[in-house]
């Protein structure tokens, strides 16, 4: 492929990925516990090491041996911004906010498959299980788990009070929080996260759980709109470069045919 076309088309794809990331951030500006993502670019190396078998063609190159100049850019990754969101008071007994590190554990059952997911969104509601007992579930029906990864249950005769360490009054259960060796390996799945690598670790002692509060999204709408304008301009510049490269190839092909 023509080098100019390749560079411009890779730029278009990279900026489209950044725009998609920004759009997802903006769409979740009101999502409880949502953590924004930031797209990062990197250069494309067309050849890694010693791909040129004819060594005499390496003579006079200014780039490192076996490595060519870069051909455009790409999205290297979308890092998770772990900044704490602002607290929002709701006074609802089944709303929880984590101050500091940590994630709630929830259990999702699909058919015969059970998996553990993680979330910062602390919106839960009662789900009856019979005998005057209830469990806490989120909007997807995932059950909130305790420190031993058992569903949290309580009797409606008791007032539901949660201490700052997650201990539930009148029971031997405690809301179980966990952390990760590398939170960047969390994959978002509609308000909850799946861990795609790394190790689950105990949360450190610098956290507290606030009952009757929720953590707002950490998306700054003003900043996202500014980033979107910048990304749109970059996209447009690369799209124009792609059009000019196509026109130049058309002129060259016309000269060759004539």
C-alpha cells in the first residue's frame, strides 16, 4: 500500500477509536461508580527486527538496523482512570459508596454457570428468598457477596445497618471488598467488571463504606468535550490527508497509462 495512504488511514482509525472512547465516557456521565477511560496512541513499526534479508540494502540507513520508519499510529490501549468520584447522598439503606480502594463482589448466575464480577456501583435492592429473608441484588440481578463470597442475607425483622468497615449489624457477615494487582485488566460489562488477568487481592485498610451514599461517575463533561473537539480535528486532518494521497495516486496512475 502507498505509504501516505497507510499513514493517513491508520490515523483515521486511531482517532475514531479515541472518539469512541470519549463517547462512551460521556454516555456514562451519570452512571454510578463509572470510571472513565483514556485512549493512548502509539506508533506503528512496520518491521520489527531483521526483516530485511538483503543486508546491503541496510547500508546508509539512519534508523536502527533492521527497523524501518514508523507507518502511522494506533490505539495502544484505553487506561482506566481510577480517580474517586464525588459522593452523592441518597439516604437509601441499600445504597453504598466505597471511599478509597476496593470493589464490591457480586455473583451472577446464567443457567448453570456462576461467575464473580466486580463493581464500584453501590445501588442495590431487596430480593426475597422466602421465610422473611432477603438478599441484596443490583439492577442485573447479581447478588452482593460477603467477605467469604457468600450472598448477603438478613431477616426483615432486623434493621439493616452497615458499619464503615462493611460489617452488617445483627449478623456475622461483612460486605466483602477486594482489590487487584492490576486494575487496568478489568473489562467493563455494563456497570460491572470482569477480571481478564492479574490477581484478586484483599483491599487495604484505607477504605470505608458509607451507607446511604453513592459514588458519582468521575467523568468531567467539560474535559471530555474539549478532548472530543481535539480528536475531531485530528480525524478531519487525517481524512484530508487520505483524500490527498488518493488524488495523488490517481494522478500518478493517469500519467502511467498515458
